[in-house]
């Protein structure tokens, strides 16, 4: 019940924020990215580690402002700088927890991970014509994948997908999530922009697979440090990292596909939906 109530509250809020876009969207994902970075440091270093949080949060804030002004290359550069500073801070002052596991790479990875949670959605939404449609397309794929994977996995059961990483995810759930993500993606892309169903379906297939991969990636990080959830901010879901794990990976790929297909980083939403 807490999971359901949280989803029923968060999903409409996310859609409304995406609809209005602009600085409201920038601020929402800027806050989410900083929370993700905080959760990462607590998970990896055992507390809110300032050697990663200070340069990482500073880079996220600056990158959010630059992305809001449609300065994508500069925003990427700032995230890269924050990554280097976080790695340097951990190297200069070794962490207090898990010394055999933690290294400067874990500090750098936290800034990269949080930066991905920020820049993927912002670069997609920045397109004034198709930004909202692209974000809505991504929401539909990721949410349908998550919901159908959960429902089909619970109903069908069967062999586990990757027992070493997740004790509950099944092959049946993964297949159900994939089917749900493709169907939702086709429906939203065709209804909003008129994207050919075959193209929208192939792209949704790729993004749904990556969303499930992002979920497994975060599970691997949590398993590495003996945690079930990144935090307990969202009732029934855990932390913001737990909620955005698949979304941020899919969003990055959506930006990459759109940028390579048409318009570069200036208009990835058009490249994603117009074929």
C-alpha cells in the first residue's frame, strides 16, 4: 500500500512538472540529483561524505543552471570537473568505511551517477517543441516496464533473473516489463507525435531493456555495500536512487539516440521521436 500511494502521488506530480518544464523542471531534477548524490555517499562511505558532496553538489547546481540555459556542452564539462574534484578529494583523504573497497573511483562514480540523473531529463526536456513529448515517452516506457515487471513477476514467478543481484526479479517479470514498456512507448509516441509504431517500438524495446539494466546496476551497488534501499525517503520505494535507477540510464540513452540521429545535443527530443 505505501508503494502504491507513493506512486499515485509522484506520477502526476512528475507529469505536471514535465508539462510546465522550464526552471520548475530544472529545479526538480536538480534537487533529485543532489539527493541521489547524498544517498550514494551514505551508501558507499557510510555517511554524508563532504569530500564527494561538496564538489559534486556544486557541479550539479552549476550544470543545472547551464542546462536550463541550453548550454549542454558546458553542463557536461562542469559534471566532468566535479567528478575529478570528488575523486581527488577521496584520494587525498582516504574514506573511513570499507577501506579495501572504496577508492577515488567510487567518489567519481557518485558524481557521474547523479549527473546522469540530472542531465538526461534536462537535455530531453529543453527542446521547446518536442521536449514534453519525449519526456512523457520516457516516463511511459520506464513506468510500464517497472509496473508490469512487478505484477507479472509476482503472478507468474519462475526462475530468477539474476539471483546474485536481486532475490525477487524473475525472467517472467523481465519479459512482462519489456512487453509493457514497448506497448506504452508505442502508444505515447504515436498519440503525441505520430511516430511510426515500428520505430517507436524498437526504441522503446532498447530503452526498456536499459531501464531494467539500470535497476540491476543499482542493485549491484547496494549489494556491494550490504544495503536493501538507498534510503527511506519515499515510502514503499526506498530512496530517490531506487526510484530513478532505471529512468536515468534510459534517459541517457534517449539523449544519445536523439543526438546522434538529428540535431546533436541541441535537440535530442526531435532526434528521438522524428524519423
